[in-house]
């Protein structure tokens, strides 16, 4: 049965119990369960929790979201290499090589001034930062890469200094893609999503996917999971601080910004004074991204009220 299902609780142990209940009945006993986690530490903790409840934890794999997304692309798209060709590590050394031939050009003047001491270490450190940001662009701003490849501005670098920064980034990105070949992550994910949305028979997909305890994911990865949920069940186990909807909480800074924009009156709301407004911005935005998609919220309530007999519980 397909579906995009959200399980939420304010305790990780309760989420592990929910996960164990979901895994009791495998859709295909001959396939490994796929459980997406954010770290090796979470993988070990989930394995121990499942073993405690089932007696053993076997037949399960715990890929990270980036690795899982590329695995899925390889299943859906033909002729992809075993490893992602435009990984951050591979881009690093190609950028070092390309910069040697580009630093004399006018748009690269800011970089030339930075490495004018002719330090090899400095060049590698610069290339490492550029590779990191290019990789982040592909995940969070995939439209930038597509526009740069069409020799168009991204539309987000509007200040004079930023325009200069975009000029060399766009040129370096085009040279990098031409030099390394292969499709970058943004293009692969869009093609994979389109293939899933066609609704054709896809027998090599995982029988079920669980996403456990990951506090946030880029929108394009959620789009991929949503498209996958039309063919296979996808369960998201989210650690959320309260059972009520809290996506509209505003920090004091956001309140002032909204007041200046004349979107709301500068009235202090009691609920906005909670720590969630200021400390839970990432979780709030991720919850909004999930609810903006066709995700079904589990009806089972696994929230626990805090023990107010202790100081921590009162906080």
C-alpha cells in the first residue's frame, strides 16, 4: 500500500516504538528494510532499539539521505556510474585545476587577490569552500545551476558586490560541468522525480522506506520521497516538541519585520514568547515543508506530558 505517512512524538523512544510496530509486517520478507538516518550514532541507537523490541535487528540497512537519493536515481535512470561523479570531494580537485587557468581573467580578480601569495595550501582551501557551496547550491538552490548553464543570472545576487561574486561562480560552474562531465545532483533528482511521477511499473524500488529522526531535509529530497510514496509506503518519524500546530510562531525579530512590512500589528502574542519561536526555527520550517505536501498524519498520539515535578520538566 502506497502512502506518505507522518508519525510524530516529543520522545525519541516513542518514535522507536512506532518504527518497531511498522516493521513488524514487512511488505516483502526477502527485501531489506530501508531506514534513512542522519548519522552513524543514530543508526546504532535505532538498531539497538529494534533489537530490544524484536529480539534481533536483521535485514535492515541505514543509508544517509544523500546516498539513498543517488541509489534511487541509479534504479530509475539508466547508465549512471556506481558513484556520484560530481561529489564535493571530486569537485574540489577539479576546481583547484581549473582555477590555475582562470585566475588571470577579469571576473576572477577577487579570487586572484586572495591567492596572490601563490600558496598551494591557500588555493586548496579556497577550492574546498567553493566545492562545498556548489554542493549546497545543488541541494537547496538547484535552479541556480540550471540558469548558470543557460548563461542566465540566478536572480538572487542583486547587490553590486554579489553580482561580481556571481559572475565568477557562474563561469567556474560552467567550466566545471564541462570538464567533469555527467549530470549534477539537481538534474538527476529532477529526472528521477519525473520518472516516478509517470506512474510506470518500477519493480526494483525498495519495498518500503522509513525516515527516522532526521530534523530537516532539503525540499527536493522531500519531493523525491513524495513521488516515491505514490509507488511504495514512505513513513516519516519526526521528533516534534508539541502536539499542537506551531508553524505560525514568530520570534520577536520576525514580529518586528512583519510589523514594518505592515503585515500584522505589533501585538505581543503569548504563544510567541515560548522558546520554540526562537530555538525551533529549523524544525518549524521542516514541519511546514512536510505539511505543504500530501502527507498523512498518523492518528495515534504518542506525545507525553513533561514531568513537572522536576526543574527540567517545568522548563
